[in-house]
C-alpha cells in the first residue's frame, strides 16, 4: 500500500484512484486510521466508518472518469444530506435526517464523489470558535488546547489532520476563512450566489454561501469547477500581468509579529514572481461594512 495516504490532496487521491495505484480498501483504511487517531479533536459529528469502503467503491465504479471519481468529501453539519443527519450543531436537530440533499451535495455526487461524513461546527453557524455547548468543542489539530475557529471548525480540523482531503463549509462573515487560517489549510469563500444555496440551514440570505476547505489551492479550484456552473480548468497565470492590492488598514492592526512575518514572506514570493504589489486603503468600504454588514445579518437571521 502506498505510504502516507493521509497527506495526499484531493487531486492526487483522484489520480491514484483512476490509475489503480490506490484501492478503495487501502484508502478507506487510511481514513479510518486518521479518524481514530484524531478523535480527540471532535471534528466529526456523524461518520459511519463501516460504510466508507463500499461507498468509495460504489462511487468509483459508477463514475470512474468523473472529476471527483470515488473521492470522499466531508460536509459541514448544516448542509443537507439524505445519508446523515443535518443538525446544525443544535440539540433539536441532532437526529434530523433530511429527505433531500442540498444542491451542492448533488453536484458532488454527479461528479463521482460522495459525502463520507458530517463535520462538527459552531451551533447554528452563529459564532467563530466552534466551541459548541451541545456537541462539545472542536479542537485545533496543531494545538488541541486552542480553538479550531468557526463556524466551520470541524471541517478545517479534519482536513488539517489528514482525515479527509476536502470538505465543505459555509461562510457568512468568515466561517470558512477563519478556521482555515487557524488550522493551516486553504479556505475559500466564493462570490455569493456562485454555488447552489438550497438545502443549507440559513443565517442571512444576503451573505450566506457554501465554501470549500482543502489541503491545497488546486483542490479549491477543483471543487469550484464542480460546484459552480462555470466549468473549465485552472490556468497558470503570468504574474507579471497581475497587480495585487495589499490592504494594510485593519488587516495589519495589532497583528502578531510571527503572522506579519509570514504574510510579508508570501508577498515577497509573489513580488519576485512578477506580481505588482500596491498598498491600498479601503476606509470607505470599512465604513459601509460596519454600517450595513452585520446589521443586515442580524435583521435577516430571525426571518431566514
């Protein structure tokens, strides 16, 4: 069996399935081992371990050339699945299994993948820690004494720990990006409306969207191709033709020195690769965000 399957990203896993380098049984065994070793993180809300190998085999045989051929995908527990409960991390829905999948789940299945487990989360996605009084806190895989971030903390922790390569989260005000940053994985919030929104427990229809957390940026691109209607392939960009704005206001306020150094290092990499870096200020944007951003959310949440 190939070693260290838990370190493979989604693209590499799919390639290994299609080439026959990794069998469903081998991959399922790796996932089960990682899930057991990282159970203390409390990242998974629902997971039927015994069903994993046959599910990988079924998905792979049904669509061997699909974009996600056989890939097990994790889904945050506020995204409807007809195979697992969708609890939203709240007591009254803990055993509620929907009759129908969310639209994004149908797209994953149509591409040859499947939802292998549901991820723990901040209760009703209304918070940024994933400390949940109902289901217990999600812990950070880098340091279990720390929070994983929220509200998609279970997805981020499970991906970072190597249990699953790709997972779905949701993002209203940072809920894919915050836990991705805290756990050390890639997190992506698409433009609102880019992905199907049906079958997802709502907070604010103005700001809610499904997003992806993954082990690599190419996995983010893969999932964007599956989840959006804009089918295509990721292209290599000539960075000498790209200008990037660097918003120092707010983002660099009270920033820890280690984080600032890491950001500057990556900006230097982009600059050396040819990108033009320009300091920008968005004072007017911040003023509008403060005035309308979360006031809109707090208005819509009770109605939605």
